[in-house]
C-alpha cells in the first residue's frame, strides 16, 4: 500500500489525477466500444428493425449498470475514506458488503425483469416488429443480472485500493470478449440479436470472474468473504448515502431514454433506430467524462478521510479545468464526425436522416440555455404586465361594489365579494413583488447602506403592532453595520420576517430580532415561540403558496408568498435563508455577504 499512499498523499496533483483517471477513462471507453459493438454488428445484418430493438433494450439494461454503480461509487467513497483514516478492517467489511449486496439485488432484479417482461416491453414502446427481438435480448441479458452488478461495482472499488490498472483490466477483459464474440455469434452463427445478448452476458461473467479471482488469490487488502460481511457501523447507510445520489444521474438517463424511445415509437421503428444511434454518438463525451470522475473520486475520498484539505482543493481545481477542456474537445470531434459515425450503424435513408437530425439537436443543446433564460425573463415580465392589467378591472369591481352597497345597503354577499376583491388585489401586488425580486440586480440599483438603521426602523415599526397583539418584541442590533445591495429589498425582508413573527407567535410570546457580523457575512435572525410546528414541513416554508396552517393563514391574511419573496431577496444578494425549530421556538436566519 506504500506506493498507493505516496500517490494519494505526495505525488504532484496532475500526476496523481491522471494516473488514477486515465485507466478509468480507458475503461469507460471500452464500455462505450462494447455498447457500440452490439449496435454495429447488429447493423451488419442490414436490419434497422433489429437496431431499433437494441436501442429499446439498451436503456433497460443500463438500469442494471446504474444499480451496480450504487455499490461501486458508494463503496469506493467509504473505502477510500476508511483507508485515509487508517481503518483497514472497516474497508474489508465494506468491500464484502458490496459483493453480497450485488448478488442479492442482482438476483431480485433479474427475477423482477423476467416476471414483468411483457409490461416492460409495453412501457418502452416496443412495436409489433420490435417486440420479439427486444424480448429475446432482454430475457437473456436479465439472466446475467448479478454479474453485471459485480462487474460494474468492482471496476470502481479497486480504485479505492489504489489499483486503477486492475480495475481497468476487468472491464477491458469483459468488454473485449464481448466485442470478439459479437461477430461470431451474430453473423457467423447467425443468431442475430440473441447472439448479441449472449455475448453481453459472457462478457459480464468474465469481468465479474476476473474481480472475484483477484480477491480469492489473496492479492488484495480488501475482502469479499462472507465472514467479513456486515451492515453495521454505518456500512449499509454509508454506501447507500453516497451511492444512490451518485447513480441517480445514470438511472435518470436510462429512464429519460426509455421515455424518449416510447415517444419515438409513435413515429415508427426508423425513428427509434435513429434516436438510439444519436444517443450513442452523443454518449461518447459523457462516458469519457464519467470515467474521469470515477478516477478522481478515490483521491478526493482519501483526502477527506486524511483531512488533507489543501490537496483536496488542488485536485478539485485541476479536475474541473481538465474535464471542461476534455468535454469541449470531445463534443467538437463528435460534431465534426457525426455523419461518418452514423453511417457505420444505419443503412436505411429514413433512419439515417432521423439519427443525423437528433444528433445535431443533442450536440447543440448547450446553446439553448440562452433562449431558456430569455424565456424565463419573459415569464417574469408577463407576471408584471398581467398584474398591471388586472388592477384596472379590480378597481372597477371595487367601485361597483361600493355603489351596490350604497344602493341596497349592507349585505353579507356584497361584504364577501368586497373581501375577496381586496384579497385578490393584495395577492397581485405580492406576485409582482416576487417577480421583481427574482430579477437580476441592475448595477445602478446597488448602493452601500446601513443595515443597522433598516433593522432598527423595522423593529420600531413592528413593536407597537406586537404589543397591540399582546406580544413583545426585543432586538439586538449593533451600530453601523453596512451592506452593499438594494436597500428597498431589505426593508421588505425585515417587514416579511417580523410580520410573519407577529402573526404566528404564541400569545404573550416574545419575538426577538438580531443582526450580527461573522467573518464577511451578515446574519439576520428572527425568532418567536410557535407551538405545533411540523418539523417535517420546515423545508417547504419557502415554497410559493405553501401555508403551514391554512386555516390560521387565512385568518391572518396570508397567501404563502411572503417567505418565498424573502428567499428571493436573499438569493439575489448571493445569500441563503433557513429555518430551525427547537424547544418550541422557530427561528428564521438569513446569511448575506456584506459586499453581495
């Protein structure tokens, strides 16, 4: 392990990153080649229907790989941190947990896929022509489910031990075997799509077998023996807490591809084939960058475990710049070679045209962010314009209600209508305010002002309101705290927080406002006693139109927009706002950089 520790702790950052990441990137390239091999050799049968069937089946198969990533990425993170902390025995237990977790979950998934196969085929949009070949492929691949999970998992875990070459070797072996067997089984044996599936299973069995043999030979400091299996000492939760979020990207990518294929099915099998090939072309950039990330992760995990924070930052900086440059180059190459790549897989003119169109769209998606931002600004402007237009008819309705009341006297229906018009008018004003606070701050609106004076003025305004309601308001506001931002926004922020506190504070309770400076940040805090708060709902308090107690909010005139506006104000000043409930007291805290 000494060479590994030297690489993780002392080697120059570029050397450490590239030595660990390049094998991972090469392994992901092999995964990509193996992914493309099925489609390529199937395309040599001159049947774009079979290409469409593989395109439908691939994202379903990738779900197995995504679940293997849960154990692989989660296990890698926990193991690398354990090594950084000097806990070798804990690392062995985590490794064993990952192995037997893959076996158990893989068997369950395989049985579920086989049992619900017809429902899955309906869900992914298989047509009359693609139904049987897709079913054949998925049935055979599902039989090898546990081996897929093990192969994916340990291609990651071995990197935590400082064995990136061994991790790559297992993947290369499985993928290379698959590529070799594809032409033999698909074309020479004339097994078609069944041959592609069998080659895939054999490749995964070989990859999993390589990793198992490596551990059984005693060459590793880790273990897959059942005697080391444990879910205690935060092994189960530790692996899943890291692994599930890390695999969500792959899982959601599979789900989104399934949805896209199902939608494409309505345009025919040629459209499905075209989309499948377009996905594979654009996947090249993503797979290489994923490999880079997988290679860097053990280095970062070790730094966290060993508390090497300065090295952690250097690795992060280098990795970000390198991955950005890499993705730009890969995207450019894919765009320039897109036509040639597509021709390798598709023969029908219709499917080629679909693939070329879809590839152009997918490769240029990044350029659509500008229009999306512009569209968001248009939506905000619409809220403002529509609200302005609604004010006139509301004013007329209010005047008409007054005339009716003068003519016919007081009436409960007229009172109800007037009340609702008043509420609607206030709601429109609040929506306009929210839309404006979500806009980007203009330079000429920014000024340096005293947040202390605004806080004190707000406290003075709300103190008599609190006392009239049988409550008290105290404050702790130091002199001369300055902030650079939009002054009117902070008058509104204090107003929202204090108004909220006065309305929902328990009877005879004390509301406390405090302003303080810590480091470069200003802390604004408002607290008050409030019985019966559901702590599970605290995170929703800043959602638009959310009201913790609808009946109480209605009686106090609340719309569920105030705290959303407060959050928008804080966010546009590069800050954050949160709430906390303890011992019957709820506290809202805004943290804002002084020179935001």
